[in-house]
C-alpha cells in the first residue's frame, strides 16, 4: 500500500496549509523611489531614471496586488503616480534647459574683429 502525497495547502501557501506572507516589497520600494525622484529632478536630472525605475517597480507591485499576492495596492499606486510625475518633470526640465540654451546668441560672446 502506498502513502498519499503530503498536503501542501492552497496554491502559493507553505506546507501545512499556512498562507504565504504578502509580497509587499515592490510596492514599497516603488513608492520610496517615486517620492525621492521628485526633488531629485533638480540634481543632475536624477529624477528621470529614478522616476522610470519607480514606475516600473510599482507597476510590478501593482500586478502582485491585483493577483492577491500583495496587500499594498495603494503604495504601489502612489509609487506609480509619483514616479511618473518625477520622470515627466525631469524630462520637461531637460527640454527647457536645452531650448533655453539654444536661444542664446553666441555671437555676442565671441571676439568679432570686424568692428
């Protein structure tokens, strides 16, 4: 007579039927990166890569929350929103800096010996 296989509980749970702990790390990290990306827009445009990273990590955390594996949907949404705001502000500041720099008349600053 063979023994039945051990019972591991519902899918995603640990052996013995204990539910798995929520995977809230991505939502939390995304929210932190998103919040930090907004003031870092002014510091060498660090807000752009941080905002993009926050949006990606928060989106992954939001997917886990929608699947029921995480319990911090609001943190993931906050990270997604603040990450997008940080990236957009950084890109807008970069575009403004490029266009403001191109409107300078450099001939005013050069030595013109024809006068």
